[in-house]
């Protein structure tokens, strides 16, 4: 049996080498720039995103996963909001003030940096209600910019709002784009009504949030009265116009139900497992 010679193998030298001192373990998480569907339109002049086409966000870290998995924050409906605020590099920007479509773009980019470009989830078949696996590619989301469609009677104002004239009432209705703040309020209203077992009012709540004025009247009483009594034809027109002016991102895949053969293009669902893939 041969024996190792410490002088020959260098074992003695290695054992006597002092540990490296002062080595920095600092690590700065990489960042990326996310293209904003709004192109910076719809923000006030004093907003940091005014006329900005991109926003810089930080890649997801273990701290962000802690935020997303916090049961306290989840129960309060604050997990996503706190997460967004944490990954935005420019701390002047408040996540709740970001337009809904821009928020979606940020969420998709953040999810991709954290868990990869492929999002596997279960979707319910619209035809037979069976559950099927579906994989969405988050790599190249389609940017849908705001469209001021004259055929819908839409005109843009100097303050970033939009005037729409519905076909029946003929009132000039001023609309604004919704932000995270309005999304949170609508979700809270819905939860409160469900808790009290009251009739849900999703359509009228959205109208009240997106309407700035009716024939120049901006007081909440007038807006609420109009939203509660608007004819269905006008409601459909306003919602169609709102969809046209709202910038967003779109990711869709061809869906084929393995149970009934139903085929349809499905947009990516922001379900519970979008940021909690292991739950």
C-alpha cells in the first residue's frame, strides 16, 4: 500500500494555507426593463411614469417569495401589491398608482424571471367544465396599446382622459384608465358584498370607477346615479370603448379539451398559482 508524501502532493501546504479573509459576499440582484403598454400615456405630468415607455424592475429573490407566501398578506389581499412595490427600482413610483395594463406587464416579466418562461396551470373547459393542463409561453407577450377609435365616438382630452358619447343617452361621458388603486377598491367592494350576502355589482362598480364626469358633472352623486341607471346598450358601448382605450398585454394559447374536444384560444389566467406554482 503506498503512502502519500505530503511534500509531493501539496497536502501540507493546503492544510497550512490561511482562509481567504475579507472576501465580499455582497450580491446585487439583476434588473430588467419592462415595456409599458401605456407608453407612459394616461399618467399625470407629475407621475414618474409620465411619457415613460419602460419601467425598471428587479429580478425575484427569496425575500420576494417570502412576501408572496405570507399568509397574513395573502388574507389581507396585499401580497401582490407589496411584491410589486418591492421589485420596482424607482421608489418614487407607487405600485397602486400604476395603470392596470402596465401592472400586468410587470407581473408577467417578474413571474418569468422567477420561475421561467413557461407557466403551466389548469384551466376549466368552457364547454364541459373538465379541468385540463395548459402551458402558456410568457417569453413574448403581445403589447396592446390604447386605441382611440373614432367609430366608437372616442376623443382624447388634454389631461389624459377620454370622452365617449353612448348611443342612447347621448351624454358626454369622461372616462379614465384604471390603476391598481381602483382594482383594490373593486375587489374590496366585491368581498364585502359577498360577506354580507348582498347582490354583486361588478358592472356598476367598474362604471363608477372609470367615469370621471357626465356632461361635465364630476360629483360622485351624479356619477353614481348615472352608473346605476344607464341603459344596457350604453353600458355595453362604454365598456367596449373602455377596452379599446385600455393598454394591456396579451398572452394566449390554443386550447384543446382532452375530454370533449372543444377548441378555443385562451388568454393566460392570472390564477392563484401564477406566483405560487408549488401550492
